[in-house]
C-alpha cells in the first residue's frame, strides 16, 4: 500500500503571512525616510506643509510599490534561491507560498499602487504620479534581472531606491525638481545603497561564481569590490556636504546627522575589513538603518523649523 503523503497547499492566510514575512517590511527603513524627507522639502520649497492626504498617499505608494518589487524578486529568483543555502528558506522555495499566489498578490498590489498614485490628482491636481507609475514599477521589477548579466546590479538597486525622493518631489511639488536638492538626495541614496549592497553580496561570492550571478565581489574579486564600496560611500559623504551647502532648508541638525553618517560609514567598513562576513548583518541593516533615520528625521525637522520661521 502506498503510504506516501501528498504535500498540502498552504492556506490563503498562511501564504499571505509567508509573503508578508518574506518581503522584509523592516527593510523599508532604507528608502522611506528619504521619500518622506523629499515630501517635506518639496512642500517646504513652496513654504507650506504636505497635507495629511498627500502624506498618506506617499506612504501607500511606497508600501505597495516596494511590495511588488520584493515579490517580483522572490518570484524571479525562486529557482536560484532554492539552490542557495542562505536563501532556501524563503517562502517560494520552501513551499510556503506558490508562484501563482505571489503573482496574484503582485497584481493586486500593483493596482493599489496605481490607485494611490492617481490620488495626487485629487490631492493637488497632479497627474504626473499616475502617468509615471507604470515606468516606476517596471524599473523596480527590473532589478532582479540585472544580476544575471552585469556587476552594476548594485548600482541599479541603488537607483531603484533613489527613485523615491524624486518621485515624492514630483508628487508633492513638481517645480521642486528645478532645485538640485532632490537630485542630490537621489545621487546620495544611489551611492549609499550600492555601497552597502556590495558588502551584502560578500555572503554569496562562491555561489554567485558557480551560478553566474554577476555581483561585484564575484565578478571583480572581494578586494576590488570593497574598494568600490568605499569610494561609493566617500561620494555619499561629499554629496551630504553639497546638500547642506545648497539647500536653504537643511541646517544644523542635518549637518550633525551628516557627520554622524560619515562616522557610521567608517565604522561599517572597519567592521567588514576586520572580520569580512562576520558582521555583515550589523553593517548591512543596523548601521544603515540608523543612517537613514538620522538623515531623514533631522532633514524633516530642519525643514519644519524653516517653514515655521
């Protein structure tokens, strides 16, 4: 008699829970503070505040666009993730979520993202967010493909996260794009994210080489990749100086946060240099989470002080 059991399909609730866990909501901390900073800066450029409605729309757009991008990454990388011991427990390769379910959630979240983007027409008579939203979503999804053919995938990821301050500026006050500030914030985010993503890729060097994944450490060697990461983060420090010099809204608090950011980036590279992959989680998440909160919060407070002056 055949006693072999047929694997049961996880329930809707279980798959939804697995999806929520797999997209790592805590990593929203890397982009959200800069989107909110740009929101307040763009409104402050017109000497006003973002409305509650605009603020909520920014949060919704950020959440659902990021959810689509993360699920697309899990969907496209499912086969590769199953072969890598570090990622084999992700929801799809572990059988906790089916690919059709992931696709269904992506479609629903995409629809909500488009609806949220259309809200800016009602908030401030602005159709640009809706018109540009398909391009934004396509660009975010594209990251998962870049690692298959170029070691510049880290820079692409940086630009994907760096869309958020420019997109927020367009949504709140398109005229703010005439200022260099949102573009400098975007450049800073690009270099910052690319730099720490290179460090994160150190965990998978051997796997990447064996499976033709074009990370910088696998393609160029760990030493060269780390030097590129250092140069990227040096650029971050220089751009922060330019932001302080060129933005009338960013003042003492942002300057202090920028100096602390420089110290934290030095600490990050010291940890990686001394112990290679042993402190990657701290270097990747903890220190960079502190950096984003520091810069985002102090920039927002400085902007509010300026508007109230």
